[in-house]
């Protein structure tokens, strides 16, 4: 069987995964590596109700990612010693997810284009399990990171913190991974004779 015949014989569900798997991997790589996970805005608040003066002055906007912090146009790596336990855990699960995205994408391509391997049911099952495990790793990473930044800090100098676009890309990749996993499960269930 040639590559074209292997692709033609594959299920529609697996063919859809051919588009979703690389897309989710690309979204995740961009989100994983950029500094838009959270945006912090620092400001000084002047609140004196005795004389009726209430105003604030914006000090800085800080962009943070898993690996770098940027203030204006100046970025610095987050050193290993400065990283707290929750960020170490986020990095661990995010890195496991990155590896999982690349491997599950490769698994989809192998299932579609490598004739000798695509006929083995175990490869389809392993690709499905890998995609599901990747989704769990991303979910844990975004939950740890997101739960850390859920409250603004208010003192004389206050910080408002909003989860950013890089975080959103990783959540988007998670959603695509869930869809891909469901399609891979359907593919394995509908083709029991692989």
C-alpha cells in the first residue's frame, strides 16, 4: 500500500487530526515560549478621603512568561534561584505537555502516512493515550499558573494582574487537544480491525 492509499484508507476523524494536531502544537509552542502569560500593571494610589483627593499614577506594565520577565522593552531571564515552587511545577507540566504535543503530532502523521505502522492498532491507541496525557499536563500547568494570579494586590502601590495572550494560546491548544483526543478515540473505536 502506498502513502496515498494509506491516507485514503484512513478515517475522516484521523484526517481531521492531521490539521488539528500541528495547529495545537504551533499554538502551544508560541504560548509556551513567549512572555504574555500574565500582564501586571503597577500603580501608586493616593486616596485621602479627608480632603477629597483620590487618584492613581501608573508606574509600569510588566509582562511575564514561564521563562522571562519584560518591563517596557527590557527583558530578563527568570533565574533558577528566583523561581518559586509553583512556577517550577508549572514549568515541569508545561514542558511535559510540549514534548507530548510534538510526539502526538508525530503519531498522527505516522498513523496517516507510514503504511507498515498505520496498520497496527497499538500505534493508534498509543497516540490517543499520548494526546490525552498531553491534555492533562496542559490542564495542570494552566491551573497552577492561573490560580496563582487570581487576586490583585492592593496596597499604597497596587498591582493588577491579568492572564495574557500566551496563557490564552496554551488554553486554546488544550481545547484543540481535547477535540483531537476525542477524534482519536472515535478513530480507534470505529476501526477495531486495525
